[in-house]
């Protein structure tokens, strides 16, 4: 039997968690754009599974008296990543549409230049890199935001499996 109250409860906590996760992603995105030589942006992004795990444990302990099944933990994690991806995509669209002025593509080109040097050193052609950059430069702001949103949702679903596995806890 479907427990509507449990579904509403998981969705409510996942929306709150999605807001926190999207804020972490926004900080990561800003760090990557503003300080591209630093690894802080990547570290903040890589902390996402730990943040979702902490949010899941908080949900488990506050709302469920310390016990959560794997299935409910998985649903919470997936929904948290989904809501965060939606909020982050909206923020990215606004950024790409009104604030970017080519900064993102410039950073990508600079990073690809470093990658092209590695390709050349190993005797590999760099045409794939230049074609990819050309295609990325032709994307509209909504297409870029949608691309990142789908990537975040997919990675979130994959990451949700181990997060739910580690955070599940049976009742005593």
C-alpha cells in the first residue's frame, strides 16, 4: 500500500536538500569561473555525495527516528539530486543568458589548450578537441543549461546508489 504521507515527507526534505546542494554547486561553479587555476571549485563539486549523505542522515534522524530503508534512502538521494539539478540549471541559464559574455567558453578553451598539448605529446590528433569546442560555442544558453542539468541528474542517480547504501539503517 502506498503511504502518501511518507512520499510527501521525502519530497519535502529532498526539496530542502536540493536547495542546499544547488547552493554548493553554485559556489563550485563560481569558483571554477573566477579562479580557474585553483582546485577549490572541483573539490566543492566532489563533496556533493558527502553533502547528500549528511542531508540523508539528518532526514533519517529527524523525521524517521533513526531508521530508513534502502529504497526510501535511494528515493531521497535521487530526488535531492533532481531538485538540485533543476535549481542549478535555472541559475546557469540566467548566468549564460545575461552575465557570461564569453567567460565560460574562454575558460573551456584555455583548459582544452592544455589538453591539446597532452594529445600532441602522445601523438594523438587534436581535431576532436577543436570540433568539440566549436560545437560547444554554438550552443544557446538554454541548451548549455539543459546539457549540464541532464549530466547532473545522471551522475546524481549513479551517486545515489552508494549514498543510500551507506546511509540506510534498520530499526532497532
